[in-house]
C-alpha cells in the first residue's frame, strides 16, 4: 500500500506576541511543549498542529499553511505538472528542505521536507 507523502499540516497562526499566545495553544495541544526557532526576522513556535508566527511580512502572511512532507521532490513535480509556480526554493531551511509554491488555484503553501513518519 502506498503511503502519503504528506506527514502533517500545520495551521499558521499569525500573532503579535508569541509569549502571550503560547499558553492557549499549549493547552489546546494537551500541554505539548513548543519548539521555538527563528527564520530571519520571524520568530516561530510549533506546538501541536499549530505554527505560531510573530513578525511576519505581508508576503509570509499570504502562506495558508505549512505542509510537512517526506520528499520535497514529489511536491515540485506535482506543482509543476499541475501548472503551479515555485515561488521560493526548494532550499535549505532551519527544519529541512523548504519550498514556497503557488498552486494553480492561487493558494500559497510552504512545504518542508521532514522525512518523518507520523506518530
């Protein structure tokens, strides 16, 4: 049986202050501890199925979600075949190979190659 290339999808939550926002998302995620990291001027915290983003530009705010995948090459092939556009990458990022793509319907998504199996 073939398994999906998609490992998980993170809801992107744009906040003014990660520290003030985190308690609610930790509670919603059963007390899971956040994974914090920076990417350029942007501060991020992943907690459960949420990706909190502080300091995002309008361009970054246009990204509807972050999709974790096993193999980013499959995503590149699918986006190109469907007539979508690769806006950025694939290139190295703080958590793995990263790609920003616009689907033919206009949706902009961030893809990150984690190579992980879902738990």
